C-alpha cells in the first residue's frame, strides 16, 4: 500500500470531517468516524495532524473561508466606501451563496451555521480564521453604515451578530434541502434577493428608546 504524505492525509481528514460534521452536527460528530471515513488506521490521526477536535474544525472552516474570500474580495472592492447596508449585504450574500454550487460547499454551509456566534462580532475580536479577511472588513463596513444610521453601539453589535446568524441559517437550510434532494419553495435568485432584503430590514429596523433596568 502506498504511503500518503502529511498534507494528503490532512486533506483527507478535512474532507472526511466536512461530511461527518455536516451529517452528525459539530457537537455530536465522532472523531473515530472522521478517521474511518478518511481511511486512516491510526485512531489518533486527528490529534496528530490538528492537535484537537477544535483544530480540525478550524481547518474545515479555514478552507471554507478561503473559498468564500476568492469571491468576496473582488465584490467588496467594487462597493463604494460609504455604500448603504443593502449594497454591502448583497456582496456578503453573493459570496456566501457561492458555497451552494457543489456538495462540499453545501456541507460546509451546514457546519458554519452552527458556529455563527463564534465569529467575535459582539466583542470586535475576530475568530483567528476571520482576522485580516475581506469578510471581517465587510463586517466592519456594515457596522460603519449602521453608525451613520444612528444605531447605538450595543444594538449595532447585537443586530449585526443576529444578521450574520440569519444569513448562515438560511443558507444552511437551503443546503440541507439540496443535499436531501428536496425542492426549495423559491428559485435561488428569489431566495438570495429576499435574504438580502430580510437581513437589511433586520439591521435597519427602527429602535425604540427603552430605559435600562438594573
């Protein structure tokens, strides 16, 4: 039997993890299933190559982020600096939706939706896989647009986190339907356009001045 190199084994484990995490859930997935699906005899292969379950998950998400960046970076470069929220969200949704094009992307959408609150938006501390990316620059530009709209800081951060969660959940649900050969209610163009409008409405909804209570 031919031996595989370290990078080849890592890639096999990442591909296997995408399938297992998507099918079993991030918290429910068994690493032994990942190792088995990757065709590895060493039960400690994940620990050897990635250090931990979290390291493997980060590798899966780093690959997914790299693919999205290739789409998002040129889109973001075309959006004027003072663009409104809707234009920025249009770029975001288009880039995220590029993962709908193949089974690997569909599985990764199902995984990343479970991790949306770990992005670091609420604390302005990006997760390591997001630091320095076009995706994070886009998040900062959306917040800047909300500043111009006069939305107070706590609401800005909370709404922004919820908006990203909504986008992730909607795309993950679309991915689930496609992976299980179910026919969505709307065409992809209608779905994506409505997702932009729904998310824009969430971010730009009027806010009521309610007194804080201890």
